């Protein structure tokens, strides 16, 4: 399940404000991946359509790896985020995705990185969303972006009833940084730090 995290730590709130002003473009915007010959919106609808996910789960129809994003690790903002959080929180993995000036990522479960994660997403205008299937059910939940930072905690499993299938799309600037944790204890300590007054 996904848990919303509202940080109260002055250190974290100040840090997130600073990150907003960093460069995430570094001369490269989001770009099309694996959907040559399709329009952006045709690829988007295929990539994030609920039918795409259920065809895969019910009939093992492959999910085409359509994406329109960029990796942020080598940008000023990506490096600053990583270096700053390495000084504050113990975590095991770091992933990024940018949707600049817009973009999407298909349905996927990240079952290869089983464990806990905290997603830090920033949307300039709040014109995107994060969509996921509730593990162990057929319920699809769409979480509409709000302007500013959205922080969510979650568990990625690799069994049928724990896989967290999800996708994302945004019609405007959106960046996401993901910290992963092998153990629940590390994850809980990180959440406690974010909530520290």
C-alpha cells in the first residue's frame, strides 16, 4: 500500500525548497523511448491504460516499454538531491525520473528492487498523476498531483499479492527521486527523520 508522508523536519523542508531551484534539464529534455512511429498521445494511452495492465496480468500480454522521460542523476538537481540525502538518511538505492516539459512511464512493478521506498515527486503545476493497482486486488487508484512536493512511502513486493504495479504521466514539469531500503527498519528510521520536528 502507499502511504502519504508529510515532512515536518525543518531541515528536510528547507532542503526540498532548495532542490526546487536546481537545474534538472542539463541540456536535455524528456524524450521518446521505444515507440517510434506512434504519436506521443497514442503511446501514452497504450502505456498507462488500465486495459494494458489487465491484459498483461490476465493473459500475459507483454507490456510494451513505452516511456517519455529522462534520468536525472547527472543533472545539477539530481546530484544535489543524492549528495544531500546521503548526509541525512541511510538508504540502499537511488533512482530518478524526469518529465520535462511533460512525459510518462508505462505500467511497471519494480519487482526487481523488492523492498521499501520513499518517492519524492515535485510538480510545478500539479497537472500530472501517479496511478497504481492495489496489491492483491483489481482496484486502480489515481493520485492526482498537487503543485509542490508529494512524498509517498511504499513497499515493492515480487509475489502476485504484493507486486505494486504503477505508472505516471504529467502534462507539465515533474521530477521524481526514489530512495530504496532493503529493510523495514531502515525505511522506518528514514520516515521518522522526515517527520522530526
